[in-house]
C-alpha cells in the first residue's frame, strides 16, 4: 500500500515538473521583464566557497542586468530591462551533475531528474522567478578547471559553475550571462572540442575588415578570435556582444 502511494506521489511530481517545463518552453514574448533568481551553492564544501557566497551582492548582479539592457537597446528592443537578476537564498544540497559523454536516454533522464531537484530546491523569493540558475562555487585552488555549465530552455533552469575567488567576479558574470541566454533559446556558437568560435555565427563582427583580430566576443561563443585558429577569453562583459543569430534565437529580432 505504502509503496503504491510513494509511486503515485512520485509520478504526480514528475508530471507536474514536466508540465511546468513545457509551459516555459520557447522564446519569451519580451512584453515584460523576466525575473531571474540566482541560488548560490557551495559545491565543493570549501571555506573559500563559503566566503565567496557571503560576499556575493546585488551590485554584481546589476552588472548583468545593465549589460542585457544595453544589448537589447542595440536591437531596438522595446523592453528597457529584459532581465531583473536577484540573489536568492543559499541552497545547501548539491544538484545532480550532468552526465559526461552520455547518450540521449541518459541525458533525458538527467534533465528530468534535475528539473525535479530544482522543484524541490527553489526557496521562495519576494518575486516569483521566471528563470532559476544555481551558482555552483568551487575553490580555484582545488579545481584548476571546471566542468561545463548547463542550462535548459525547458523549465528555464541551469547549473552555472563558477570560481570562489575575488578576482573571478567578471569571469563569473560572463558565464552567468551565457547560461542565462541558454534558458531563453540561445545556442552555443563554438567548437566543443577546440573552444574556437564558429565563423560567422560565433563572431561578434563577422564582416569586419580585416577580419582579425576581432574586437569583441560573441557572448554565446565566449572567446575573441585572434586568428582562424586562435582566440582568447574576454576580460569582462563589456568585451562581449550578443550577435545577430543569437538575437534571432531569443526573439530580439525577426
């Protein structure tokens, strides 16, 4: 009897999560500001991550808001503020990591599991979030490289891996902004093996003459091309642009 009841409850939860994900799929209409909540998570249980989370403040998040307001203006978006980014409560539990080199079934299973996890770990905020991003903090001393962050347009949720160090704020903001656009339909525009931006969609100024070096990074490519086979990471969001294809993918232009 209890086993059947548990199965029924689990199925009900999964159906609810799937329904919410379906309703939040596709491009926003951009008739109103989308509210984004960032939930910090101490992913490596380190003191450095604790310190970084305590230092996280609204001023850092305002930089992301202002960046997207400027980019929206470039595309004559009628909405003055596309995103309002707010800091949510700390989440103690660590979310399920995405599978590495997994097949379609494993990826689908993880996606459903992750959305169920977010349904259970979304502390209430003054304004209900349209988009939920979980910031997974890691001590740079123990993690010289981080796994790829992941965000889903279905359900508009994401895992953002960031470094717990004062000098990493600008880099962290770029990763947050990149994953935020994934939740509203933007796609990556770089080679997953080489990290080199794809031409022309991964170039902020694909018609620039001479083509190299580029002055900016396309946000969804993440690097500034120096040559056909070389690129470097921008210092901050001011060295990135939302490209034309990305603008079309998220509904900023036809």
